[in-house]
C-alpha cells in the first residue's frame, strides 16, 4: 500500500487574505507531503490493506504513528477550511450552546485552548466516551481517533 498526498479541496489562493497562497502551498505541498513520503518509506508488507485510522490505532507511538496521524490531521484540517464560510448546522449549534453556553463561548474556549497549547499539537472538538462534546488539546501528532 502506498499513500498519496490528496489535492486541496479548493484553489491554493482561495483562502486569501486569511491564509496566503504561499503559506498554503508550502504547508500542503511540502510539509504535509513530507508526512506522506515518510510514512510510505516506513511501511512494509504488513500494511497491505490498512487505512490511516487503522494504522494510527495499531501503532499508538513512534514514527509510523506520527506520520500517519499527521497525514490524517492535515487532511481533516484542509477539509475544515473553506472560502465559503458558514456557521455550524442548527443542530450542532444547539448542542454547542447546551454544552458550552453559546457559540461565542465555545469559540472563546476553543481559541484559549489553541493559544495555550505548548509547542506543537492540535486542538479538537471531539466526542468523549459519553458522546458529550469536549475541547481537547493533544500534543504533536495527537488525534482523537487514537483513543
């Protein structure tokens, strides 16, 4: 099995002026692509039919995890961005309001988590074991599907 870098779901200049074409091209075409190349170099015949989530679950630490998780994280991230911004669905906004007070309170709490995450990592809106929305900060290649 070999992984390929997925194309962006929009043009490289579509997020300007918030994210420049140069930044997007570098981050996707070099940074994200490096994770793909490194994972492909680490894979052996044991990975014939596994997808990224399964690789992440089966390898909870080390270079295989780091590269597979960063591919998944970045791919998810690119698909969270859009040049046609809109708010959450009415259902999601209702759940966010119930659990965080309001959409504005959620955004403030999420931003606070992101601004205080030391070093590199990711901040996620996730479901916990009880199917409750939580904001979780995970270091480095941390990804909710690993737990």
